[in-house]
């Protein structure tokens, strides 16, 4: 009997597949059975209403898309009054994603969202499309450590820290978040990117620069998951460019315990269910009975990891 369940710290998921924040709402119930998902991840919310960034907010590129949505939200109180009850109609654990302008507000947000019905708090310290000084604390280890420490002081709920692929040393940031009390790490947010319209000579996005997601980023984020898994002991949730079951398996082999799926949901709203079905088929064909056993199971023990030594060995 195949066991697709995985554990992220103290939280058990019936399978490793969940949506990425901002790529899901309960409206998906019209096309998929939401109760089959491993968890539900709500769109990032900040304390007050945010209109988001100026349009155009998305641009298609080879291998994915660039978005500069800018975290629009109706605010924390609307989330608590309207969205939280809506999400709790469904059985999977609810991951509430929060963002803030400064460290004090992050701490206060964690306290105010520490309510029944919220199973996990994912702290979005890595949005690449907010204005400078607002929200992207995952670029530096000391800033990430400060935010996670403050959030940890306000809640006993599991904390997932969503990291930035734009950090110079993401492994250092990951270690800092773990040291500060994060129960898991989401790796990673979108990669800073740009597109210019060659007919108008103008940037394709109203905010000029946005965050790239889609299949083209998967090898980059996969490498980050692999490197971080060697340096931390908390679970990792892989996020970036997942389109099919094999992508999920690859992330798990690299060290992830679960995944968050974003871009492909816009192309195919039924993709997450197809991926769960694909995981069942993949495991059954190979006689794998427990998918959690795949986490970190990449066979690389006989391979040199030092670039210069490996190059000297040749093929």
C-alpha cells in the first residue's frame, strides 16, 4: 500500500503537493477536489490594504513568466473575517502567509494571525517585487534571523520561512532562519528578472523588474534545495518550476520533504491533482511504498562535490 504522506516538522500532510502562495484560492474548488491537496497555502497578507504594483503585472518569457504583482491584499482583518472561514471548509492544513514593512510589524502580524484555524505561518521575507525597505528580509542572514526570532516569540505554531533565491549566500540565510527557530524552509521565491518590449523600447512590466517563475528556474532552485539540505536539519519545501510528478521527485531526491506549486497552476488549474496522480503512478511502477523515503535519497556519495577536485578527476 503506497503511503504518500510526509511530515513537515509537527505537521502531517497526506501528500507532498501544495500550492505556492499567490497561485491558489478556494475558487479552484470548481475544477479540482481541494481536499486531495497536501496543504492549502493562502495568498500573502499584510496588515493593511495594498493595491499592488502598477500594470502590466505579468509578462510571458521563454520557459516561464515574470510577474510584478506586488502583494495586493485586502488586509489582515479581511483575511481573518472572510478568507479564513472560507479555507476552513476544507480538510488540508492551512498555511497562512504573512508579509510586513518592518520587523516590528512582522512580529505584530505573527501575534495577530496566531488564531485557531491557522495551522502554519509562512513568513514571506523574500518578495522580490516590493519597494526597497519593505519586505525582502531574506537577502541577508542577520535580517532573516531577526525576523524569525521575533515571529517565534509570538507563536507556538509551526513557522516556515520563505527564502529568496536572490540572496548572495542563501545557505547562510537558511542556517540563520533555522537557528532563529524556523520549523521549515520554503526554497524559494521568484528570481529577479526583466523583459523589454523591442517595439516600444519600454519595460514589459509596470514595475520594470519582476520575479521569474516557471520551468526555466527549476534547475537553479533545485541546486539551492540540495545545498541547503546539506547544511540544515529542518525540513525543506521546494518551490520553483514544478510542472509534473518527476519534478516533485527530483526536488525530494535533492532534499525537499514537500513542494509548493505556482506557475503551472496558471497554465492548467487541474495540474496539482494530475501531479498527485502522477506521483502515485511513479511510485507504484517502482515498488516504492513510502514517498517520504525519497527525501535526500540522491545517490551522490561517491561523487566529489568540490568543483576543482571534480574537474581534476575528469570523466
